[in-house]
C-alpha cells in the first residue's frame, strides 16, 4: 500500500493558485531530494556508483541543478537534452548519452561535452568514426532478446528497437579493441515502470555474466555497468514502491559472486532512472470547469491530455485528490476529462470521487516524470507552467506557461 498524500494544504494551494493560475505542475523539492539521497545511500557500498537522471522524464534545468548538487549525473538522448546538461553545468563523464537512431550532430555534441557515449547499434561505431571520430570511453546497449521478458511500456526485448544482440556485443567490443579503444562500459535497459525489485537483480545477473563472457572471449575489462532506468513507481494506492535497499542487496551478492570472484572488480555501477526519482513528487493541479451529465457523469478540467498524456497513451492510472474533500465519501462515479477534441482525453474513467462542483481544485498525482515533458500543442493547447515547492513552503516558478505568442512564434505572418 502507498498512501497518496499531498505536500501542501488546501489553503497553501489556494495561495499558490492566486499567483499562478491553474493548470500547472508543481514539484516537491523535499520529496525529490529525499528520494535522490535514498538512492545513492542504497548503493554506497559500490565505489564510483552513479545515478544519471534520465532528463527526458523532467527536462527542467532547475530540477537537474538540484539533482546535480545531490551528486547525480544526467542521462541524455537528444541535442536539447545535451544542452540542458551544458546549461546546468554538467560536463564530461557526468553526462551519459544513451540515444538511438542517433544523428551525427548529436554524437558530435556529446563528444564535445566529453559525455560517455552509449551506442545503440553496432553500425554506430563506423558511423561515429566516419562523422566525428570515436571517443575514448564507449559503452554498448545490450538487448537480451529472448533471455528476458520486457513489459508493457517498452515491449518484449525481441520486438524492441533498442540495443545490440549478444553476438553483436562480442563482435563490437572486439572491433573497438582493434581500433585502439581502451575504456569500456556496458548498458542495458529492458523494462519501464517495473515494480518488482527482483527484476533489477535479474537484469544485473544477465549483465554480470555477459561481462565475464566478453572478458573471457575478448580480453575487454569494463569500468562500469549501467543498469538503465525503468524503476517503477506506485501509481495506484495498492502498489508498493521498489525497495532499493533490497535491489542493492541482491545486486551486491551477485557482484561478489560473479564480478569479484572472476577478478573483474572494481566495476562501477550506474543507473539512469528518471521516473523513480521525480515521478511521485510532481502534481498536476487543475480546476473543475464543468460538470456534465449525459449517458455518464463528466468532470471537465481546465487541464487536458496536452498537460499529462500518460492516461490516454498507456491507459495509465493517476490517483486524484480533491483538496478539502479528501475525507468525504467517494460516492460519485466520474470520467475526469480535458478539453481536447479527442475522446481519449480523459485523466480517469469510472473514478469514484466525492461529489464535485465547478471550481473545485483537482490534484492529479505522480506527474513528476513523463508528465509536463510529454506535453504537446495539438488543438492549440498551451503547455502549463512548472512550479517548485521548496522545503520552507516557498514556491518558485521554474518554467512559465506558454502564451499564444509562443504558439505562433514559428509563423512569419508578415508573409501571409
Ligand atoms: C526512458 C529512459 C530512461 C528512464 O526511464 P525511467 O522509466 O524514467 O526510469 C533511462 N534510460 C533510457 C535509455 C531511457 O530511454
């Protein structure tokens, strides 16, 4: 069970809304930093352990700065994300570049910044060499194919577009050695929003065994193993957060049995989690615009799927709290909708809530990752502001809401 609480009171929220109109996403700094520290603490036994925050989950440099101060690196997969790293003051091996179907310009920029480059395909070795030369330290993304089950968001590894096959891993590292590369890493990421701690231990087992095999067959010695992201969060109250202490203990045992026993220590362990760090600490705050009763009951909000796409995209559950009505009986069944001209623009379907009225504040939980960042402008909807709630209760606006001028900025209407 996970209790779905809010880091602010209704009165606090009303004060915030008086200054920053709904809808907006608000992130809880204390929650994010506690989570970040817990993550690092769980792996303190591994010298050189690093968590590279997957910036696509919450691409805001103010958040990245907080995490960088806490000791995190950044995981990037596009040019814009590399620029966020740069503007936030991250450089060199604090940056992991894990892209796929990557253009040369992005390899070039990642190399300029001194990022660790993680290839998604064996053909990228020749592609990068030809276009901008190879960096000193290279890692490959492994796709275990039939050896591992994936899950709903990322799909089955065999059908997923990511990574090298086992044979390509061996061939690729051999090739790098021939080219004089001396520093190596290895990466895998086969699940998304996975809640089973054992899943991550099993992933480590697959990677550690592969490290031993590659070492035996090619002589390559690895500096790090990047176990990817994909750590799930309890979107539903009946789910349980992944116990990172347990994940860590399981991985530590394998590390001793496989890595240390084969003389391959030290090996730095990396993660590139996004969702697990910020996801539970973000909230989309909206208001009820209209209550509508036809064949069903609808509560229409002033936010829409352009602010939070996960329910429409994955059928994902996001918990909803009505501040001030938490303790009233949840006796009315609503579809909670946005205003897009798309019938899947629903934050919740058949959700039991207290009786709602126009102007009620609606808080949608767990929007701190893959929330605002998935926003889009379809139907002329504008992306909302992002706010940061500091531990002392003060609030900063860390991104303003888009305006119509932003929306039209790419048109030259003088040519009309
Ligand atoms: C999306 C992604 C992540 C982060 O995933 P989370 O589910 O947010 O932890 C990490 N690495 C890669 C390569 C990704 O594509």
